[in-house]
C-alpha cells in the first residue's frame, strides 16, 4: 500500500500520517420522492433551433402515400379474387342447375312430339287426298312410210302404208286426212264425200262429227241422257280397244273456256295447254298429253264439248291423226 509514496531523501524523518476525522453523523430524515425533471415537457414551447441555427427539415409524406396505395390495391385484389371464387362456387352448384334442367327437357319432348305428329298427320292427309300423279308415257303406233298415218290407220282408210302419198297429188296421206280431204283420191276430193268416214249427228245436243266408217258410234248404255256421251270405237267393240269419246259438259255461267277449265280442275296449269282454232271455227284448248280437246263457240257458251282419246292397255296411240280429223269435222247443227 505504500508503493506510491514518493521517495524520501536520506536522513529525513518519516512523516507521520494525519489522523482521519470521521464525518459528522446527520440525524435520520425520511426519504423524499425524486423530483420529476420532465415535468411541464408536454406543454413545452416551440423547439429551439439546432446547433447550427437551421430550422428542422420538413417530413416527407410520399412514403405514406405509396403504402396507402399499395394497401388499397391489395384490398381490391382481395375483393376481385373473392368475387371470382364466389362466382365459380355458384357455377359449381350443379345440383341446383340439374334439378331445373330435367324439368325443361321433359317439356320439350312433349311439345316436339306433338308438332311432329301434327305435321305427320297433315302430310298423310295431303297424300291421301292428293295422291302423287305419275306421268304416263304414251307410245305412238308404228308408221312405216312416215306419212302421219299409223299402220293401223292405213288399214282403216285403205291407204298404202308403204307410200306416203297414196293418191299421188303431192300431199302426204296424214295431212290430207286431218284437212278433211280424201287421201285415196286426188284433185281435192273431200272426205265427207268418200266411203272412208261416216257422219254422226247428235239430235239432242245439235252437233255432227266424222268418224271412221269401220268404227261404231255407241251412246251411253245407262241413264236417260244417253247422247250426252258418245263413244267411237274400232270393231269389234272391246273395252280394251282404243276409242274416242265426245262428251257434253254444262257451262251455265257461260264462263270463258280458260275460266271454266280452272273451275273444273282447280290448280290446273293453264300455261301447259295449247290454244288453237279448229277448222269448224271452235276455240279449243289441247291438254299437255295431246289426248283431250276442250271446245266452245261464241254462240254456244252454255256448253263445253270435250273430245278425248283413250289409248289401249299398252298405252299405244294408233289413232291420233283420226282424233285430229274428228276435231276438225266437229260442227254445230243450225
């Protein structure tokens, strides 16, 4: 403990230490609460300038705005995501959708079947009432010399089936017959003066018509109005024979020929009919198959004269030139 004492010079008496006087003992007093050194700080006045004398720098608010924008954007993302999840969850509620769907599907087959049945019935009715018309193809009879008369007609009128101009007057046989000339005699001999045809006179309906002399004129077999329809047929008479009929139709309203035919045959295509004038002065309409003529005359509008051709069972037409001859010879009796 004495290592820090200064060195004494030799011969010097040692220094005696001073006695230490103890401090006076103070009487006991109760401890006081420490003084609040920060009292009055809340109401402190304006801050003093710093050591440099410069006012404190203002706080930057950009950081807060960025944080606020980020928070708002995050909230929007959460809302959108929540909406998408809610929509997907709604779509995935298959039981509710499937429960309603069968009800709709059950109704649809009933309505569809009802419509189909109605349409099917309508179509069946149409087919029953208006069966499809099958066009019949008629075959002309053989004409060896190509003079307009078939070989069957050559036999009826006594012309030469190997010579188109039997009488040698430079007119072929078919043209002469249709024009009401005798094809077996030259010099303009008329058919009515020959033995090739007969003239039928209908007293009841007042008309005359030529027909082949080798044929027979047959009135209706039943009813009181026997002369309303006359059948001209080759001999011997057979129901399978070809024939030509003259039938009388009433036209009480005195309609024009086109109007009468339209009323008689609804939906008829009049454009398919050929309009012509006969040698006897009748207005005529020829059917599309060339087998039926409708005749009328200005002073006999209350009647329509129908002259029709019936082919044989094989649909062969051997007497079409004879039909045209009879049309041209048809005349009203004065």
